[in-house]
């Protein structure tokens, strides 16, 4: 029993190498709240389906640090978002504005659903017009085979 316990402890030792450092304590909670609010408006360019507030990617951490530094320099929320948009384009915005270059982002998912439903309807109509002999016959059940 003691050997098993020692073996488990010995095998668990390397797991400490994967532990992450704790985030530093926040000096200014008001500043950190503003950072998180702005970070919630910006898309992680690596993950693409998360904001930089939610992402753990290195780039997201760098962007959060950059937002924090810009806020400490006295820049407004709008100035920071405008800077990020000028640098990375509208794609960096988690909710991009509706304009010609972002129309696909807004209407693309609905367009895909419409195309998929139209394709499904087309296939089902073609199958309904086909004669039954075009389909593979079902394998007879054991009960049905026994009654014949």
C-alpha cells in the first residue's frame, strides 16, 4: 500500500510544471474594470471566437496589456478602440459595424442556413419523385422471414 502511494506521488510530481502563474493583484480596480470592458469589445485575432478578455492566447494578453497602458496614458475608450481598428481592421471588433466590407460577417451565417435548407429541399423532392425500385430493399427481419 505504501509503495502504491509513493508511486502515485512520484508520478504526480511533474504535474506541478504545468501550473500557471497567478495573475498579479490589481492595483486599480477601476482601471481594470475599464480594461475588461474594452477587452470585451475586441476579438482575439488568434482564437477568433473569443474576446481578448476571455482568451488566454499570448496575443490577447499582449493586447490587454496594451489597452491597460493606453488607459494609463489617459486615452479614452473610443480612442483605444479606434486605434485597434486602424491597426487590425474591423475584424478586431467583436461586433463589427454593418458596412459593405463586413456584410459577409453579418449575413454569412444566415446565407449558409438558407443554402443548406434549399439543398435539403431539393434532395428530398428528387427522392420523392424516384421510383421505389431505385432504393436498396430493406433486409428482411428474422420474424418476417420465419412467417414466409
